[in-house]
């Protein structure tokens, strides 16, 4: 089910909302959120629900194990076993066929004959996100950062919370634990208007900006071999802003839905194209993921505590695994895994180089640093968007060497739309900026209603467009 669909807007959300606020106890609300989360998730494929339920039960049981553990060995088992199960499930659905194919290639190089076998795998929507939820919960329980919950429905509601289930933000249990504990006394009116305005802000980002850009971007990338240099730049810049407004829009809607149900979901984007350097970029882009990679991977690896070389090594490992997290092997779409690894390695290299040149870079004017970082991010998105290294290399070659070819269809309109997106993305407010001084008024209500109506008109006149991060 999509946030930007009529069935969600006019059936699922109203029913979920009305029933939720008519329930009087926290436990009843936990149960209802769990049920609606599974209905929302099962709308794609009911089989996905069994996998999420299994992962939930494994992690919940591990939490109970921490409460009863009397030895460090038992605590380690409660940490290692469920995380291993979660990662094996994630790895199987994302990379089993890739590993089999690489083993077949290696066997062929050694002169061995191996039958070409592949599993018929359908990638569960959002598996990367709820796996992160369960893993962070287990690690925080082990560290003593949180006390494991004994309430299965509270934990089930946390994992299956429909507002951020399939594309984030990655919400740690401790970030909404207080709101969950107080859900029985939550006020319906307290954050309702704030939630509606966040949701509509995100809907505008997704439907009016990202989806409009997609109507130009997707055809341009499909004919990437025929593009001229200007066309390649338009295709890449268009995707740069399509991805941002698509994912930022989803995150803003998730925050709004959280407020509507009494839960404060943290910010996931802070105008990343305003970043002045690679480190600043990763403090602004997909904040929930980058902070998880920092706290659960980079710092446990040693962070910057063991010398310069170790810091660079840890940075590169973290970013490579971050790239791998985004990837999945989909031969039906001619997509491999390597381009995501290259993207992760590219950003790892940017972070390393920045630390080497920071004294010089930081003396440049702020606008020069912002434009320079934006260009570096754009180059990285070529690897992210391309289905394989060959396509990425072709696009980069076309961008940076004069190549004759065809411009994208309606190139002038495409360019104007990119310019508008650039002004908003690089210099305008994001959802949280706008809500810092938010005051609900009649005028604000008219503005929100107008943009909701415009978005609704777009939804009704075109096919529902899935969010880009659903595939990860």
C-alpha cells in the first residue's frame, strides 16, 4: 500500500485513525497498530507478513533472554543468535542468487562444471528497514541502553509501525519508547494539525516534485546510450532531485503520520544539498541510516580511536557495507550489486580525502563548498541510479566529454523543472525548517488544503508511483 494512493488516503488511514483514538488503553492501541501494520504490509504480499512476524518473535525472545540472563555467555548468545538469523534472512533474500552466480563463475575459471541454479526469490518490501529496527533493539538491550519490553504487542507495534515500516526512517526503540509507554494517555488533538501539515508537505514533495521529475528522468535513463552531453546532465540532475524529494517526501509523511498517532518520529533529512563537505552531507542525508552505521558499525570497529590508518579503514568498511545494504541482486532488471559497492566506496573515499584536505577546503567560501559538495554528490548518484557499472561509466563519459546525441524529450520543460527543484533543494526550507515557526491559522489551512488538493488531482490523473526506497 502506498501513502500516495486513494485506498490509503480514503480507506486505510481514516479507519485506522478513528479506531485507534477510540481505544482507551495502551495495550489495545498496541494491538491495533500491530494489526494495521500487518494489513498495510500484507497489501503487497501476505507471505511477507510471516517473515516479519518471525523476525519480530526472534528479537522479542532475545529481549526476554537479556532480562533473565545470569551470565555473560548467555547475554552474548542473546546478542549473536538473533542478529545472525536477521542477517542471514536479509542476505538470502538480497544476495543468495548473486553468491550462487559468483561461485559458478569461479568454478568455471577453475575448470569445474557446476549446474546453474537460482532460487525463485521475491524481495520482501522494506526488509532492510525492519531488520535494522530489530538489530538496533537487540544491540541496545545488550548494551543496557534500553530495558527490553515484556509486552509483545508493544514490540510488535514498534516493528510493524506502518508509518515508517517499508522505507524508514530507521527508528530506534529508545527514540519512541517514551511515546509508546504513554500511548494510553496520548492526546488526539496535541499533534494532529502538526501531523497533517507534515504529511501534506511530504505529499507535495513526492507527488508534485519527485513524480513529475520521474516522468522525464525515467525515459531519459532508459535511452542513456542515445543522450548527448547536455541530456546526460539533465538526466542525472533530474534523478538527483527526484531521489531527494521522493525519499524526503516519504520521511516527512512518516513523521506526520507518527504525530497523528501520538508518536514522534525523528528527522531523516536536513537539506543535504546544502552540505558544505562530505561529513556534513552524511549528517544531513538519510540521517537515521548514517547515525546507525556510525553507532552500530563505525564506532564498534574502533572509529577514530586507533590512529589515522585505522580510522580510514573503518570509514571505508562502513561506507562499503552501507552501499551493500542498499543493493540487491535483480537479474530480471539487469541489475548487479557492484554499482552500489562502488557508490559506497566512492563516498568512503570522499570522507577520507576530506579529512586530508579539510584545512584547505574549509577556508573556501561557503557557496563554493556547497556547490563543490553538490557536484560530488551528483557524480555519486550516477553509480546509485545505474543498474550496473557499464551504464554508470557510459553516463559519466557522456557527461564529462562532448558527445553528440539526442536530448531528452521536452528538454526545455525538464530543465525548468530541475531549476525549480534546485532552488528548493539547495536554498529553500525543508519540512522541519518550515515547522520550526509553524502556527496553524486559517491562511495556513487554505494553503495546506490547496496543496493536498493539487496532489490528489495528480494522484487521480496518473498511476500510483512507488517510493524509490521501497526497493532497498
